[in-house]
């Protein structure tokens, strides 16, 4: 019998949290909010924990690690200095957003260490950044056309503001090319280095 590499308490704890989080977030923000990569990540991580899947963890890490880390830095900066370094966490200080919703949003802070821990423990699968790229090519066009006023994943413009510097479809095409090259691929290289520090690397799903 194969030894469990992810603690059972973590699997159960994340699953219980997701079961609580989904209906509360749905009521607060609506269905379209679950197309944010960070929210899709919560569901994917639940699956990854139970399957102990290096591929799913690697996939999510290439897409989430940078943005969730910037979120954490911005939140920490706002708490310590009162000003936002990057922006994106202003809602965490908005009294119109219920406090329990803001508390649930702290999953953004928990995600980076969970991803790094899982990859150090299970290894990194080099196909992760390709999976994230394919996911972006599917999800972001949906974000562009469905309820565009919410600018989910910045499909209409950065920082939740629709851009008007170029035609919208040209911006969308640029997004689908630039983000994988500028965000996902460098994250892929960083995660390969991180896995090597842990003593192993997965290549196409096989231990090297």
C-alpha cells in the first residue's frame, strides 16, 4: 500500500473549507467570480490534494504563485503602512464587504506556501505551465465575452479597468500570448529550480 504523502487532515480541512466558501462567495459575488484563476485554483487544489497530483499542483502554481504573492505583499503593506503597493486588496478594507467574506479571502495568502510545500513534497511536473496556458486560452476569452463588466482575470484591461488603448480583441490576443510568456514560463523555471532544491523533478509525469 502506497504511503500517503499529503496529510489526511489537510485534505479534509481544505475540502471542508471549500464547501463553506463556495456558497458564501457565490451569494456575495455571483457565478462569474468562480472563473477567476484564484477561485478555480481553490477547486483544483482540493482535487490535487486528494489525488496527490504533481501535475495539478504544478499547473496551479505556474498560474497563481506570482499573483497570489503580490496579493499577499499588497495586503501586508496596506496593513502595516496604510497604503497599497500594487493594488487589488482594497476590498479587504471595505466595510461594505461582510467581514466573513473578507476573512474567507485570506485563502490568497495561504495558497503560495501550500503550492510551494506540495511541489517540494511531490515534485514538479514540467507540463504544468502548458496546462495553465491552455486553461487561459479557454477561460480568458469566456471572461472577455461573458459579463465583461466584471473584467474577470483582467480580460478587458488590467487592474479591473477596461482599456481603450487598442481594439479589445487585439488586447485579448496579446494577453493570451504575453501572459504565458511573461508570467507562466518564468514561474515554470522558478518552480523547476525549487523542485531541484527539494531533491527531485518530475518530467512529463515521470521521476527523473
